[in-house]
C-alpha cells in the first residue's frame, strides 16, 4: 500500500509538472506571436506614412494616419494601434540650443510648464542636462551636483531620445513630469511644431495672451480648413492673440510616434517606435521598444 501511495504521489507530481511546463510553453508561444504581430503593426504604420507623404503637402488630423486603428480580431487575439504626430508637441531638446530661435522655443516651453504646472524651476537644469558644455546655468546643475548624489551619475550633455530621461534631472519630480508629458517630445534640435496637429495646450503655449475661448476658436477654424502655411496660421489668429515669432513652426511633419498593441491568448505585447519620414524614402525607425 505504501508503494502504491508513493507511486500515485509521483504520478501526480509529474502530471502537475507537465501541466506547468505546458502552460509555460503556451505562454511563451503566445508572447512571441504577440510581439511579432506588434512589430508587424509598426511596419503597417510606416506604409501608411509613406503613402501619405506622396499625396499630401501638409499634415493634419483629418488624414488617414491620424485615425486610431480600432481593435481588429485575429486568430486567438486582436491588434490595435495609433500614430501620433511627434511634432504636435514642444521639443524639449530645444532647451539645449542657443540663439534667437532657441530662445523662442524656450519661452514656449516655459509657458507650457507654467500653464500645466510642470517643472518650471528645472528649466535651467534640463538645459544643462542636454547642452554640450559643462557651464552651470543660474538654476541648473552639471556633473558636480549629480556626482554628489547617493547614486552618482554624469550629465549626458547631449540631446535626449525620450522625454522620460529628464526624470533624473535636478528639480524634476514625477508629478511635474506627468503634468506635461503629453505635450512635450524629444526630437532633433531645430525640429518645428506642426500648428495643424498641435493640441490646444500646445497652441496656448505658442501664442501669447490666448484665452480658452480664443484657442477653441482657433482649433475649430483649423478643423474646418487646415493651415497651408505658417503665415496663414498667423493671419487667422483670433483678435487679441499675439504670435511672438514664426520660428520653429510648420504645417507638415517628419516625425511620428507609433504605438501598437497585440494580444494573443492572455498575452499582451506592445511595440512603440519613433519614425522619421523623408520625401521619397521609406520611413526610418529612430528607436523602437517592444514589451
């Protein structure tokens, strides 16, 4: 009887191990398939952007690329996705530049931070994090400050690739970064903002003295007839609204953020990518993350 009980226990253990192994293999299979589908979704987005570049001289929120891909059923899963104009946001890397154009962009970022309760006091520190020198700005920080921290580090002194990188900057808190995360981006210095796709919050930072009603009127006008030039954007500003400069503004875009989610079974995979589009060329992937 003891032998029989022992054999039954061994059999039960082996069966349980087989079940766990089978579930593990099934999960891993679904994970690989979901990631492959998500990556394929990024390629779909590149095709959409490539086709759009051949048929449109400006970029607006009424174009096919701007339409969110609803959940599409697949065998044992689904896929969904979205393309967002990265140039609909203010470029944090502008803080590391110098010159008149950079000053204009800094003023816009400062206005956005004030309006959205972002890390206003950390503007100089963010600039020191990005710029190429080791000169400490009035409210900034360079290597000496970061080396004295419990977890020592150095400033990169180079443009950032993703906005999340400034979470390590002196004076930037999680809450202040979260408050502006949807309205800023990290692109090559000098990349303009597209006034056809910029959100109301970004437009309010671009123009000076604009009320909520004025911005609402501007976005409503844009929805009816997109701007074909920056000069037209200025001409159609509501009364009492001032545009300090047309610098770093445009009506078309080169950089787009792609997010694809794919589900296989109970497994979810996400692919995120920054895509750069050039005339007559297949859009290039600047960076891509698959999770």
